[in-house]
């Protein structure tokens, strides 16, 4: 069982007597999100909603994924089983790689919880779906590459690429799939409030995964010319020849940018920051509804990123290697009544162990 999985189980187990039916769980997974958040010390990105949440929660500074790719990382977390040379690598499925193994939502379902999946939780929606979820996993009826910018359509008219690498039209938050995931999650919170049944509600956002599509107002939060790019663009000293960055970006139309030019670096960081601010706002919407419904004091909330992402360091982009920036992830957990374990505090012996957290979890 991985450290992250033990922490999640420990946080839930300690509240088993919190209410007659146990605590609720709101699990928010954010794709491709490295700890590029204000609460982790990022000086440029604007993430006020997650930062506010982190001030009331326990922030893990040394959380790492097991596999630097969506499929394997999610499979490991949702089962607590480590990868091997042949397990949870490539195009993996939990059901095929570890048939019959219990999944995190399955454990809660067997304990009498309603378990619901919205958006991207397991990489493949149907993976363990019948036994993990009380209801059929829900995803928006549109691709995460859904475009709302005519310029994207024009660029792709003579191209075979998956989509233009960025766009920022003046559209509503729910014009893109993540906005619909937030809305569906809010609707489910209201439904569960009325039913009064304990729930494990998983909310999976796709941004800041490529392509960088987000409403214009999130792009407008940043002045591209003032965005600072990575200073360590050199290749790591002594690195093996096999080490390289992900080439995932090359499957998109690059809009005439020269890869790894200064303009390219600023555009890519701008897109990542805008997408992160977009998903921060949606996360804030979900958390605000949890508070408004009076459910916050009986709900464990987890915010987690499935792997890291290079933002031009070493002239690398994306994940797909085992370097620090591709494997380090944000992990923030709020347990009702345990605010003394919030990030930024120096833990004393036993202070947070009573909350189910190992000593020194923030350091």
C-alpha cells in the first residue's frame, strides 16, 4: 500500500465515529497538476480558492506519484498497489493488471456509501466501474479538445493534429468539459444533502492537461510578457542519453511557435497558468457549495494531482520521465475538526497522529 493510500485510508478511518453513518468523502483529482499553486510557494500562478482551502488543511510537501503518467498513477492510488515492470505501465487497466483487487471507492461502497464518479477518475471510465461505483461513471458528452475558437478550426482545416495547443475565447466556464464536471458535482452534493446518505464523491478535472483551453478571463489574469520562464533550461549534468521530455505537445497544432524559443516558453507557461486558474475557480465553486450546504463539517476533502509536469525546465515539457518535476504532486487533505494540522505549522509529537496522519507529514 502506497504512502498516499495509507494517508487517505487513515484520514477516513479516524472519523468512523464522526457521524452515525461515517464521514463523507469529496475526492478532487486534477490532471497534470504539479504543485504550481500559491499555497506551494509558486510566485506567478493565481490559485486563490485552493490556497484558501489549503490554509485549513494539511498540505503534503513531499508527495510523489508512483508512475509519471495518468493511467498508472491513478491505478496505483485507487488500489494502493505499487507498479512493477509489467503492472500499471503503458495502457493499463486495474481490472486486467490486478483482477479482483479492491479499489478505494469499492471499499466505501461495501461500507454502505453512495460512490459516484464525475469526470476523469480512473483513466478508463469502465475500469472496475461495476464494482467501484454505485452509479454509472459520468463524463461530459464532449471531448476535452472541444474547441470554441474559430481560429482553432481554421488552423486545423489543413492539419491532422489533435487540436490547436491553446485557445482562450470569451465563453462561460461550462463551455468546456471541466465546467460541466463542476456543475454535475454540485448537483450531486445537493442530491446527497437531501438523501442524508454518506457519500464518496469523486470529481475529476482534466485541466491543466493539454491542450490549454480555458475561457479568456483566466488568460487575462496574466501578462505574458511578464511571465518568468525556467532558468535551468540546460540538460541535467551526467544525465543518460535516454532521458528526455515528453513529446505529447507535438500531437497538437503549435500555432507557428518555434519549440523552445522564448516566445514558446512564455506561451506554454501562460497556457498552463490560465488552465490552472480555471480549474482553481471550478474547485472553489465545488468547495463553496459544500460549505453552503452545511456538509463541510462532516466531509473529508482531498485535492490531488496525478503526476507532475515540466514547464520548460531542461527544455522539457510534460511528464513521462522519473525526474522530480514529473513525479512530485500536490496533495492536500482537510479533515473536519483537525485544523490544527493545517499547512505551515510545525508538527509536535502526536499532534497530527491523532488525526490519522503520520508525524512530519508537512515536512
